[in-house]
C-alpha cells in the first residue's frame, strides 16, 4: 500500500513537472518610464497570439540594471539613452531593434499668443514667438537643447529665453506654466504630469507643435543576452520583439491616442531595421 501511494505521488509530480515544462514561459519587460502607456494595452494581444504572458517588471531610468541581474528578458529604451551603448557593446544585450518613436512638442498656453498651434516646423514656431515677442523658456535638458539648436541652425532667429539657468523638463515646464511661456518637453511625460496636478495647480498649457519630425525620438528593444545573465528567457524575448515589429502591431502603435490629446504621439519604427525584419 505504501509503495502504491509513493508511486502515485511520484507519477503525479512527474506529470505536473512535464505539464509546467510544456507551458511557454512569460516574458519580462524592463522599460524606461515613457512607453508604458502604449505597451501595456498590447500585452493581452501578445498572450492571445503566443499563448504566453508578458509582464512589465520595471519602469524607470535604469532598465539595464534589471537586465544585467537577469530579472528581465527584454529591455526597451530610447536609442539615445546613455545606457544602451555599454549594455550592447559589453555583451549584456543583443543587437537593438528599432520598435517605435515617441514625441516631444512645443508646449504653450491654450491662448497661443504667438499663433503656433498646428505649425508644421519648430523653426517657423520660433520665428512667430520672436515676431510676437511671446515668452519662451529653454528646457536645459540635452535632448531639448539639441532639438532647439537644429531648429535655429542657419536662421536669423534670435530667441531670448526667460529664466536663464538650468531648469530641465518638469521644473522648466512648471516655471513656463507660471509665466505663460512656451517650452519644449516630451508629450507623454507632460500629459502624465498635467493629469497629476492638484486641482488648485491646474494649467492651461498644452502641446501645440508636434508635426516636425525632428521632435521624434526613436526607441529600441534589446534582448538580454542569456550567456551573461542567468535565468533569461531569450526565446520569449525574441517572440515579444517580433510581435512588436509585426505590421499589425506597428499599425496599432501609429493609431494610439491619449484620451486627453488627440494627435499622434507614437510612430512605428520597425522599418528602420534590416530588410528581413
């Protein structure tokens, strides 16, 4: 009797183990804190198509440390993030694949004193700001300064920003809101910041110029190298990467809209990879 019980338990354990081994493993995603909005709605579609779950295990400024520790299978970040190059060149991640681009904008008061709403180039917007003597605050972040320099290069436009200093991103936008000034910042973090403002601090700032391609910033996915990080499911990571690069999902990225902003903010970028992708 005892031997029969032991046999049955052993058999059940073997069946359970075999069943678990047949179940596709989930893929763990580590992201910078921008693409959560566009990615999270895609997770159920991935599970439905591939029969495996995808979970976002980290959002923040350093998804690479999560990959290095083996706690993520796929990392998604801006191509220009300072963590991308060492992660790949040191062998921690495989070749990056462009998946989509997000959007900066020239943000300004709803009254739009310079009349820049809907203008297609940042250069023309700056010209109107100068001509109407409207207020402009220069975001001191490296990315915003670079975009600003591109728009002004080769022109005679002489911007005279208010509040000379080192205000970056949220700090810069907060001051711009108080002064009714125009300022550059990313659309996703701006909308998130605006939603979180207390009622007594609400602002009428909104993204006004978004159509200039120079305002786009490409993002890439990087499969964590299973040879350098233990416990990484590279097959699951590649499956999710291929899912993102499929035509249907690239189209969903292009169609994504925020409930409080009706213009396109996310752009498909799969075409920037090699032809076979």
